């Protein structure tokens, strides 16, 4: 038995180091024993991070507090997570044994339990957001919410609904009730999962009860969208209902290509990507014809042709006549199945889903059934065109699909050893080009300074600090801005939910750990108020209530001061609070100070309580009160109407400013060419990406230079707007000026084979808003009309060409403009 185990038996807390060791071992043990159905628990990342850091700080975190990730509208007996939470940013997942230990040590909650599910290729994931189905009972139009796993069967759904509604399974019929219309009758005997049945988050289902129902079900349904989806591309001649080779409609049945896509629950990232692909002329030509012979069902890297089939069927719907929006549920089901990272209703990166789709479509449509291995050869002084052609031939011998033909190019990569000068040249394929955007080396941060001398209340200061700087840099900048004296110091804190979430007292802490939406306070003190024999006193504020709980009732900003680590009476604490609040006194004079307000007639009459560190309960402040020098002692002041009249509490209630609030103004403007040149510029490899020099026989930090060699028919530029660090995610809103017509890349291409390197823009994926959310739309050009349209989920509207340029542009799609001789040659072929 370990010392810690013995301590836990007697309910004495482990040391922080022992806690971390136990948790690490339990997480490792759970990782070695993964199986479907294992329980995991969701914990607020704010609390978990404070627990992780507690080994470097003198105080333990309080009880587990998940309230910041709980939907405030959910029932307290059945707490539900807020939507769009991000793992590692908003929450963490811990196995059951870790949760038990943390609750044993810290208590708190509420408990949020989830299960491990097995997905494609025996990969496991925690189903953080189970399906939430909205049930309507056709008998009385009442509604209810059904929650269960997306991998639950349709039969189980029948059992739950029938049990909840007191209906026998033989008499019940449950319909897919998408957009409040009966779409698909779900088969009660089916073992298909709800995911395979295309039921999504917040999906509507309808219960019908037929008292005269027989045991047989008529599963046919007019307008049954899912029933009409074939398992592969049809061989019917679609040429009279599809655009021609140049993107022009050869049918007189009305406008095509102007159908929007319904948002299935935060799926704008997917819709934007699909509209860009759906308006790529070579893809339209290909997928609206018969491509069944190209499907490779046996490719272990593919999806048995199911992804290609789903894309083809969706494109057929988007290019059918009419303007009614299409619900891409069948496609979304396949996407969730083969790429579970995009499942649920979190926001995702449209470029990442585009990359997955292009790779997946290539593997599904790869005509090469047996891939032969060919060892890559170095150039060894041979002419570039010879080596490039050889490498392209090897690549095509293993990869032959419409995706390769249309979307893949080739670049030349040169590595040079900084020691011996040895160089290596290779030619590699690419599907898209990710271009860096210029970024500022500094960061603007706003911090509110509170004064602890009773003379002033708070003042916000905005300072500029190095983006990769430390907490010491921020503290120094704030000190200079507020005129900090030599005998004064600042205590920085992160304030959340009207409490100090954590004190920032490590000068070397990276500023990347402070997010733009955090609220940071700097408490200003004279040096004599801090140091040995002193303890932090944290003063919270609550509205006067009869109960003894404070959860959800705090307001304002906590005040922090230092007090002696000696016995204090209730009147001592009362006087300290009165002094700190003196700037808010409606009759307070500018010459008042802490000493002025704590002598003479007592003016303060608040009810003051001690806040239990390991729970949210309040206890009366005892007369003999000794602050803990190792942690902040919290007291709660309860305000009633009388106190609000006496003190100007409105100053308190004003929200603290965020560290950084993005504005809509465009700060920078660069050209697409400058971004491309930055991508192609020579640069040293990173320390984690060293090159083994064949001459030195050592790993070297070689210099790398890229050159474009072969450009594809469809050229995709990904503007790298999102910058990531461990905790900080920033979006770069720089305006990139890109050509719409006549993008000439001739000078950037080293291969002079006589092809045209002139391109025109035909689609854009836009991202509006910040990290972890925002909204995606698409602009696409309808070739037969020579007009641009905006695709905003289900809404489609024309847009003038000059307006398609904005700082929201994220992915740019260009098509090659053929010279007259090339076009003539293609027509002859």
C-alpha cells in the first residue's frame, strides 16, 4: 500500500504531486484497455487546467466546477453541455477511475457522463454529443426530447419512444420528420443505426399511432429522399440534364446549379466546401455522367466507393432543375462515418474537409487496383525535366483518378546542407497550396487596474506586448501605462464568472496561455502590503437571498487585498471591505482614503460570509478569523436594496473588457502574389524536421526551397488565416487582394513546357468571425450565365463581381484559362 493510498483511506488529501501521478497512471491504464461502452466524464478545461497548474502554485483549486460548460437552459437534474464546445479548449475528457479520484479529492460537479464508441477501422472516440431527437406526437401535437447514441438501432428508438408514450410497438410508426414533413418511415425491425438512417442532431421525428395497424409495414413513401438514393451511380443517360463540358447547360428545363444546402446543425463549413466542389466544371462533367466503372471498392485506403457515390448523388440534386434547397443528410452520414472528426455539431475548418474529400474521392475512384512500389531516386545531377517526368510517371502508376487529372500539380523541392553544401532535389505532387499570411509580431492586450488604497476604483489600460512574450512583459507594460511607483507592485488575475479563476504570478508564463476573450485584472498594491506575514483576501459580491448557496447569484468584479495572518474580528473585515468600496460611496470625496473611512462612525452594514473552499456553501464569518497564508481566503458580501442606494454599484456591474476585442476594420492588405512568394521563399527546416545529409551522414538543419513545376487544371489556394499555439488560437483578418481574372503564374513555374499558366477565379470559401465558431459561405460563378452567386447555406442570391473580394476569403479556387491553340487542340481530340 502506498503512502497516498493510506492517506486516502483516512480521507486525508494526497499531495498535489501524488494526485498527478495517480491520474497519469489511471489515464494510461484506461488507454490500454479501450473497449466500447467504457465511461468517460467531461470536465471544464478551466478547472482542469487550474488543477494541473496547482503543482506550480501554492494553492489547490476549489471543487470541480462544470457550470461554465453547462447550458443554463437545461434542467438541473439533467445538465446538458453548451453547444459548439471544443475539446482541449472548453473541456477535457477523463476515464471513469480518474473522475472518481478527482471527486473524492475535490467534490463538486455536476457530473457529465459519456460513453466510448467504436467507429471505422476499430477507432474509438467518446460520444460527447449524443443524438438529440425532437419527438412530436401526432395525437396531441405534444413534443419531447429523446437522447441516445447515434449508434443505437432504430429498434431501440422504437422501444424508448413507445415506452415513454405508453404505446405498443405494433401500433407505432415513427417518421423521419425533417422540416416538419413526413419523409421516411423508420422500420421498427431494422438493425440499422440512427446514424445510418441519416438522423442528425436536433432532428425531428414524428410518432403516429394506428389502432388498426397490422404487423406488416408499408415502408414505401412518396418523396422518400433516402429510399431514392441508389447504392452507386446510375447508368442512365444524364447528358440532357447536366451542364456541358464548358459548364453550360444543355437543357432548357430552367436554371441549374442554384440550389442551396440546408444547415443540418452547424454544417456551414461543409456546405461551403460542397458548393465550391459542385461548381468546379470538371467535377460537374464527371459526376453527372456514368462513373460507376471507375469506383474502386477494394482499395484499402478508400471508402468502398461510398463517398464517391454520395458526392455524385448530391451533385445530381444540386444540378437538377429548380431552386429548392437540398438537405445533404445522406452525404453527412457518410462523412461522419468515414471521418468522425467532422461528426457532431461543432464548427470545423472547411479546408480540412476539402482536403479529406479530395483525398477520399481520389482513393474511391483510383483506377489502379494493384499498386506497385517504386523506390524514389535522387536527381544525381540529371536534368530537372527528366527527373520530374520520371517522378510524375511513378506517381501516376499508383494514382490514376479524375482528382489527380484535375487537381494535382507538382513542385520542385531543393534541400541544401549548411555544412557541406550537398543538395537534394525531389519532385512531389500537391493538391493545393497553403499560403502564409503576414502577421504582426506584437499583440494588443487590455487589462483593468484596480487600486487597493481606496482612492480610485478601476481603470482599463491597453498595451502592446510581444506576441510571443511572457507575463512579465505584460506586467511591465501595464505598470508603465498606469505609472506604477518603485514601491508598488501588481497582482494579475484571470476573472471568470465574478470570481478569480486563477492568479497569474509566474513571470515566465507565456502570453499564449491568455486568450483574447479572457478578462484580466491587475490589483495594485504598495509593496509593504505584500510579503511574509500577509495573506490574500478575496471579496466576492452577491445579491441578498435567503438561501445559503451562491451559485449563479454573484455579480460584479471581485476585490482583492492583503491582510495580516493574524486573528481578525468581523469588524476588522467589515472595515477593510468598507475601505475598498469607498470609491463607490455616493458621498465619497476625492481626498478620501482607507484610513479616512475606517474611523469614526461605522458606515458599513453588509452581511459578510465565509465561502467554503470545497463547496459553494456560505458560513457565518466567525469573530476569530485567521486567514490562510497559503491560499486566498474568500468572503462574500451580500447586497440588498439599501446597499445599492448607498453605493454606486453600477460601476461594479459594468462588464470587464476582454483582453482583445476584434474590430471589423481592415488593418493590413497584401497581394496574393506576396503570399505565394512567401510560400516559395527559401527557409531553414525546423529543429524537429532535420534532414539526414547523405554526404555528412548526419541530421542537418538544411535550407529548403520550393518551386512550382507543374500546375493542375484546378488550382486551389488555402490562405493560412488561423494561427495555433498550445492554448491560443488567432485568426488573421488581413485583406488579401487576389485577381479574379488573368492570374498569371508564368514567372513562378520553372517548367517551360508551353502550357498556359493563366487562371481565372470561379469559387471562394469565406469565413466570417473568430476562432472556434464563425460562419462559412461560398461564392461561385455560374459559367453559363457568367454571373457570381452567394451560397449561404439554403440561401442563394446573386452578387456583383467586385463585391466577392473581402478579408473573409479563405479558400480560393481557380481554373486554367486555355490559350486558343490549346482549346483548338482539345476540340480536335
